[in-house]
């Protein structure tokens, strides 16, 4: 077989095609980006936050405080709902910048609805946790560290999802600026055979413990109860209502 000369018509055609994208290769999109700097984040609403997730014999309990702040120095809102339903039997907490967390929740909720409409069944909580980790790792969501809790055919699940996309399942978990204070209470109070009612009391006390010392947490507690029948979320400005 003859090797084509460098200046032949064949070689010139090869060189021309090499500079153009192949029509047979998939077109790859790109994730949306923003140009917000770390300095700009001081003026972004953040949830500060203490969020708790606990698995029980009945399902899952999630608790969060109700405070948002600017740069951790000024309380910008005293009635923020930091836990949202994103699945028929699943919920996610908001931790980090409010805008990033809201966008994260909206994106996951849309994917859950799309999965159900295409397949005619609910997405498993494990699959949802994997999807959330992929979104956190590759998406334009600022420093979020939410908790995902849910119930499916395999039982009750609680996952923490770190900003780099790491997904870890546990019997109970805490995220946010008040996590050390809340963990101290949970380590003493958690038991394997808790009911949802008992877990709600423990979780509310954990949030109250964090609110006593963490400036990013406070102003009450939102409690979310998840069972195989659905999700219920209630807010309480007074801790004594639930402790």
C-alpha cells in the first residue's frame, strides 16, 4: 500500500477534517457557571444551620432550625423552612447558600418527577442519593451539605451529601454550623428502636442545643416526619411545643 504524499489531495483532506468536529461523536454540553467570588458570598443569604436526620422503626425524622443570615453576622430571616419534600416519601434539607440550596432542591424534584412519569414508579431513595451526589459534585451549587431522608421498599434511609458529592448513609446524621453541639446530644440519646415520636423529641432537643451556642442556628425548629405513606412538615417557633 502506498503512503500518500504530504502535499497530496488526500493528505490535505485529512488535515481539513482533523480541524472539524466529527459528525459521529456525541455533542457534550456544559454545566451552567457563575462568577460569584468568595468575597461576594459575604452578602449572600446563608442558612448557617443545624439539620438532623434520624432513622426509626416507623420511618425517618428530619429537624432543622429556622434562621438565615448574611455572612454569619446578621439574621436576615427568622422563619426559613430548611426542609423540603422532593419525593413522595423523601425530603431534603437546605444547608449553605439559600439560592444554591433552592436550586439544588428544584433540580432534584424535577428529576424525581421525570423518572416517575417515564417509568411509572417511584425512584428508590438510594438512586436519589446517588443522583444528589452527582449533582453536588458537578453542578453550580455553592457549598451545600444537605441531608436526604426517605423511605422505600428497602426501609428507612438517611444520607449526608457533602459539597464534593460524597454520599454517606447512617442511622443518624447532622450537618451545618451547629453540628458539633447537636451531635453531642444525639450520641447520648439515640437508640436503635426509636419511634418517630421519640425521634422528633430527640431531634428538636438537638436543634435547641445547637441554637443555644451557634449564631447561625435558632428561631425555632421545623420537624419533618417521613413514612411509607408520605411526608409531613411542621414549623414551631417555640421549642417547648415539641420537647
